C-alpha cells in the first residue's frame, strides 16, 4: 500500500511543522528522505507495509499579480492532482480569504479531504472551537475534521491513523 498525501494550506498554518512531526515522530521509519526544494518538500514514511509519500506544498497566495505567487500557486495546485488524501490545514482562528482560495482548489480533488485545525495549543477555551466546527462542517463533506497541535504533537497520531486508513 502506498499513499500519496498532500498537505495544503495558506502560508504559516503549520504545514511544514506537521510534516516534520509526522516524519520525525516514530522510530519505525525505514525511509526518511526529506528533500528540500524551493517548491515542494517530499518525505516518505514507511511503517510495516504502509508507505506514505508526503508532499508539503508551498502556500497558495492571494496576490496573483506577482509572478512568483502565480508560480507557487501552480505548484500547489499540481500537488493536488492524483493524490490519495488531502490534508487541508487551517489555523484555529477565523477562516481567511487565503483559506478560501485553498478550499476552492481542494473541492475539485477526488480523494478524501481531511480538515485539520492546527495550533489548538493556543486556544484558551477548548469549547470555543465547537461552533466553529459546526460551521466548517457545512462547507463541504470533509472526511474528518481533526483539531491538532502540530508543534506539540497533539492528536497527530490520530490524524496519521486516519490518513493510513485511506
Ligand atoms: P507553513 O508555512 O504552513 O509551512 O507553516 P510552518 O510550519 O512554517 O509554521 C508557521 C509558524 O507557526 C511557525 O512559527 C511554527 O512554529 C508555528 N506553528 C506551527 N504549528 C503550530 C502549533 O501547533 N502551535 C503553535 N503554537 N505554533 C505552531
Ligand atoms: Mg512551510
């Protein structure tokens, strides 16, 4: 079994932190080759007979006027083609215009989309997430919505279990 997992989201939501956490977390990694290019970072994680290829996409940028942003948007979009699972990350705070841009791309994807709400360690009141969750679940039929802290590793194992089920 080999899955192709795209991690997408606007800049600064924690895509790289999450990928590092997933790839660095367990000792059973048999292949760990993060490959840094200016455009995409790819990591492979093998556990038993599950192999997942993770792609940390560059952020999708709102300002289409800048050539570099257009280029990066294209790279991010191409990472979404032929994926088995999309991990769409947002911040615990409000839905922004840039989240919407990523969301629009994600909607065209065939595979399951897991919505990850990151940085929950910064939430003072855990219950404040609940109304937000209800609203987010109306937006599309997400496979799952999982609140995590990529930085602390909170619920990252749960996210991985859901990814590996696909
Ligand atoms: P990317 O642009 O989506 O790849 O985001 P990064 O992984 O580079 O993270 C952007 C910033 O958010 C960095 O300063 C991270 O340390 C911080 N960050 C990422 N995940 C978390 C988290 O779960 N909690 C907190 N408090 N900060 C985080
Ligand atoms: Mg990054």
